C-alpha cells in the first residue's frame, strides 16, 4: 500500500527527487489525492492476481499441483563428466591420487571420446579439432612415459581402457637402420675427373 502511494505521488508530480520538503498545504492536498485513488489501486492489484492465475497453462489430465518434466535426460556433457570421474576413480593408485599417468590417461580417454562424437556431429568445428589433437598427443606422451617406467602398468592400462597405442622402441643407430641395404661400391679415384 505504501509503495502504490509513493508511485501515485510521483506520478502526479507532487513529489520531486530534487525538492527536499513540501509545504504543509501541499502535503494535505497530496494525501487527499492518494486517498481518492487508493480504491482504484486495490482494484488493479486484484486484477493482477487474477491475471497471474490465468497465465499458467493447464494440460489435459493434469490436476493442480502436478508437475511434469518434459525432458528428464541430463545433457551429454554432464554424462561425459560423470564418466570421466568414474574412470578416474577406477584407475587411481590411492585415494588422493590426481597426478599418476593412469589417472590422467583415464580422464583424457573419456574426454577424447566425447570430443570425437562432438566432431562427428559438427565437422567444421576446427577449434575443437585442434583441442582434440592436442589432447591425443598429450595422452600419447603420458603413455610413452608409462611404457618406459613400468611395462606391466602400461599394458594393464591399455587393456582396461581399450587404447590403441604402440610403445616407442629405442632409436636405432645408423648401422642398424641401413644394415639391410647393400653397401655402396667403392669409387675408384682414377675414374673421377678433377676440375
């Protein structure tokens, strides 16, 4: 009621933000005007309440208070986040593990599958493609590290996650690389012309 009176005062111009006070004769006339308009304001409030009741759409077969959710499936990204968390919990080494290669690779594997599905639906999303390639490379480097540190853990991780990864071998020397080719024939010096 006080709010509607203030709005009414402001609308008829009796109250200005820049006038500190009003003369007493002016105040009494403003009060009389607000009392005259109070029944109209109450009538408008009642109409607003009725309008709010009519704003809700009632569906056939539903009673008052029934709520029906149209789409109850969680979004795809939320399901993927839950899978990431479950895989990390499965492959961590202890309760507070957040940095082991198994923990990191498990989370990355689910993120890679999520981004792969996203790119199948949106093939022109190049920024996501770039992120996916970076993620695959990071996972590959972690798997390379794990294969050099502990082969048993590496094989167990690859088998449980279903990752195709070839562990890097040692870098062959030049002799090992070219051993299968025949050696070059010796060049005779007298056949080569000097310039």
